[in-house]
């Protein structure tokens, strides 16, 4: 079976919440599993800050879910984000 070539692009992730984002994961919208943490072991997005993340995705299916985990334990999921077109995604923990 031949796998589709992955595309990659930069997306600005903005923390509009009240606590720092400690983990950011993406997963294909049609599946229930999440990829590795895109922020890494030392990555954090502080309150009122943004960070440009390089994401890899299948351009044949652009719809992905993004999951942010805040220091306070809150998990926020943005569903069906079009990674083929989006340039910015804002997360708010409240």
C-alpha cells in the first residue's frame, strides 16, 4: 500500500486562556488517536502569547482536531481544523 506524502506548514497557536498551555497535539478528525506533543518537553505557550508550530498533515484530508492541555489540567479541543488553509488557531481554557 502506498501512503500519501505528508505536507507541512506553519500555524500560529495563540493562548487566549488564563493559564499556560503545556501540551499541544493533533489528530486526524476521522480517528480517535492523538499524535505526539508538538511543544516538546520544554515547550510552553504562556498566557496572551503565541507560538508558531510546524504541523505535518495529509493534504488529501485537511480536517484535523487540535488538543491543548493547560497547566491547570483543562483540555480544550478544536474540531475539524482545516490545516490546508488555517494560519492561526486560538485556544481559551474557559
